[in-house]
């Protein structure tokens, strides 16, 4: 469908590079030399003008076809008009001569047409006049033929023949039209012919005399056109007057299949985000019959590259040229010509422009890292970090997301920001042991992710009071007993030495005391029975 008026979706970055599609297109006359912005209005040339918009160019493969293509005067007719192409799934309404087809509308004498939902319309009635009727339907992606969305106008033909009478040789009055399709798009060729009795149709790859029969319908449909489908096709219209289909009237058409540059075509309203300073290779191709000659022209914002790029299907732009200021629409124009053995042009396709939008930039940079902090339980803590968006296509309008993680994996907070520099804070109130750990800030934009060095938050446990050996009990012929009090549930080790001047590391560990009741500890040392003098020390743990 041709965009009539679309506003670019606002730039949104949610989570770690969960990229929301962006609409970005502009006429070359408007876009040349203009840096990308986060909002733009897309205009469409008046009817008959050159289509510069990607939506239009890639939609050149869209078609409508009516089936069956033949009707007879005085005989009730029921048929279906089908719209095909890359936008077939988004059809919401249709119109005929500015009349929205919400109800039955006169198509020709004796026939009416009504929108049937989806990408189809129904034609019914009893025709009264012999003719080949060519008609156009306007396709909308807005309900009730609304003007706020996209639209596409396509033409097909219904052949109405006379009733009775002698046999007449078929005449192809609505031949199939050659087209260029985006790879993977829906493609539909159709044909219509007059003749009595009603002709039957036969589609071939190549000419009928040497081709391969592939269909016996009035349409030839490719639900997802591939490069291998590019070829020359012919269709024969035959009835009892021309029983030999190899000598019956036929018409030719050519299917060209192209790949446009970029992984996200403008057709799908996506932007290609690419790093600054890295060489960019744009690949494209146009596949045709072997006799066709293809020419490629590469454009930037609608104008030729300076210096000019080769007229080849694949070009590489050096990394030194990939800068934020050259973000924009990179397009390729396909021109295909097929000649006979004498060099005479027999068919050709001028496909228009196939654009893709590229935005160049760098991942964020962390200027100030969060710092280690040591606090007591119940304190309030604020961790801070300053992040900058380096050179990007959107300048000060570049969005980025900053997420705080505890111990690398537990998401604590996610904050969105826009601009060149932003300072992010993580506030933790009344911290406890569960808050202790390693905190990192992960900053991301359309071009990548950067992670800060970890900041260690230590929550100090409540200080234990010093252990006082408040009772020393010696029993005749028995062990020496030490008792003391401290916080309940604490761990201690008892050490001894015969020389008080020894360094702590040289004292002998005797083991752990027993907590006889909450906060009351006791340790028995049987070694005093053989030692004249001993000193004791208690350590936690």
C-alpha cells in the first residue's frame, strides 16, 4: 500500500535492547543531507509521480484478480476479487469509484460488488452486456475506507461473453502484467480472455511450445516468492475452437524477485542499527531469466553516493565513512532488460527504489562508576553512576535504558533516560543483610550494552560486646572451667598459652565452648591438671 500520511513511531527502548520498530522514510528532496530525527511526516507523490517511498516500491508486486475471470450474459455469476501482495494481511476495507464497499454496489450492468472481509470482495449477479470490463478497487488498511492509513489502488478485468451462438476463438483481453517482487512477498498473476465457449487457462514456465505446465487456473500464485521463482511465464487461453493448447493464443509475463539492502526493510517499518566505524556491506540482488541484464544503482537519501558506488549487487562502504551524520535511507534501484538474439528489447522492468533505513551509533559509555559502600543495618544507601550516549544518529534525542543488578543476575531496578549524559541513582532504604552484595549498572541503547565494574555494598553486623571471662572455676583433681556471657547463638574459639607474651597466632586452639543457656558459654580445660600455669583467650569465631 502507498503511505498517504504516517507519523514516525516514537523511539522506545525498553529492557536490554528490546527494539521497537521505527517508521522512517522521506522523499529524497526532503531527506538529502538531513540527519534522522525521532519524528517525521511521510508524504506521497501525486498520482502519476515517481514513487520514492519504500512502501510503494516494494508494493509494486501487489495485484487484484477476479475468479472466475469469465461470465456469460444472462447466466448468474458469482466471483471473488482477491488482493495479493505484501500487505494482503492488513486489508480492512475496499472502495469502488470512491464508494466504500460496505454494502452491495453496482459494478457493471447486472453485477454488484461488496467487501467480504480480509483481502477479498464478492461479485455477484446476472450480467446483461457483452464486454471486457476493466475496473479498479482501492484497498485500505483502515476500516470504513478511512483516510488515516495506507491505501493501494489496483486494476483487474472481467470478461463477459455472449450467450449461445457458435464457437469463437479465444482472445486474451486482460493479459498478465510483468512485476518485480520483494523476496518472500505474495505474488499473483491473472489473465482474462474472451471466447465461446468460455476459455480454459494453462500456465507455463517459458513459452508453451517448450515450457513446463504449472497451473490450469486463471491465476498464477506464489505465496512467498523466492529468487528461484524469477522467470518468464506464459499463459494459454484455449477452448473447443483451439483444442491444441500449444497453438492457442498466449501471453507472456516476467517475474523478477529482488532482495533489498539491510536485514530490516522499510517495508516492515524497521531500522537497521549499525555501529560507527565498522565497514558496512549492502547486499541485494535481482534474479531474472538468463537472458536478462540487470543494472543496480545505489543512492543515499535519494541521491547518488559521492564518491559513486559500483553498479553491482553488493557494495561495501568503508568503516571510516560510517558515522552518525550519514545515517539515513540507503536505496537500490533495479533496472532489468531482456532482449532477443538480435539485441531488440522484448521485456524490461524498472523497479523504482528499494530503500532501507540505517542509523549509525555507538553503545553507551559509563563515565562515573558506582562506589563501594559499607553501612550498618537500617541505613539508607544511594548508589550513583553517570552514563553518556556516545555519537549516535539521534544525538540528544537518543534513548537508553539503565538497569541495576544485584550479584549480576537479580534485577533490582530499570530506568529509562534520553539525552547525551544522564546520572542514575539506586536508592536502597533500611538496608539489611539481604541487600549486601555486588551491584552493577547495565546501560544499553540501540547499538549495544556496557556494564559497570561492581560496587560492593557491605552491611556490617551488630558489633558483639567483648567477651569477659567472668568466672574461673578450678576443681581439685578436675578440669579448669571457664564461663562467660555474650550474644546468643554466637560462635567462639578458646585458645591457651603458657606465655602471655606469645603472639596470638602462636596460641593453642582448645576448641569451641558450649552455650549452656541463651548467651551463657562454658568451656572445660582438663589440661590444667598437668600444667602449673596457663593463660586463656576467647575469639569470635
